[in-house]
C-alpha cells in the first residue's frame, strides 16, 4: 500500500513538472524625453494597453500566445500624432521576451523568443 502511494505521488510530481504555461513578457520602454500616451499592443488573439508612459519609464506584461500573427503597436506622441508599428510574426506557444522601445516617432521591437 505504501509503495502505491509513493508511485502515485511521484507520478503527480512528474505530471505537474511538465505542465507550465508558455508565456512571453512584452516590455514597453519610452526612450524619448517626452511622454507617450494611448499605447495599444495587439498580439495574436488578444490586446493590452497602457494609458501613459513617462520619459524613461517602462511597463511589462506577460501574455500567452494562443494563435499565430504579427505584433502590432499603436501609440500617440507628445504632440498628439498617432503612430503604428508592425513587428515580428509570433507563433502559438512561443516563450521568451520582447522589448519594444519607443521614441516620439517610432517603435522598434527586439525579440528574445524561442519556440516550444
């Protein structure tokens, strides 16, 4: 009976060790000397946003990719101008990180992604 319990416990531990979410951390970084606003990050199957990003400020969000598609970003500069950026293709179950660096005119994504 004791051996059966130990076997069940070991199987449970092995099962739980193999189960983890594949997440991507998306970090927004304002590299400019002026604030940015209405930042919208659209990734396959979902979206998140940030109302304001002060000069030098950063913001991170962990997301789960459940579909394939491009990373898209929209933001408003300090003068009220709207900008869009289409970044790399992302794929279901990838994991890692993406740093999106903004200035007042553009956004550039640096990816550190690995497949499943």
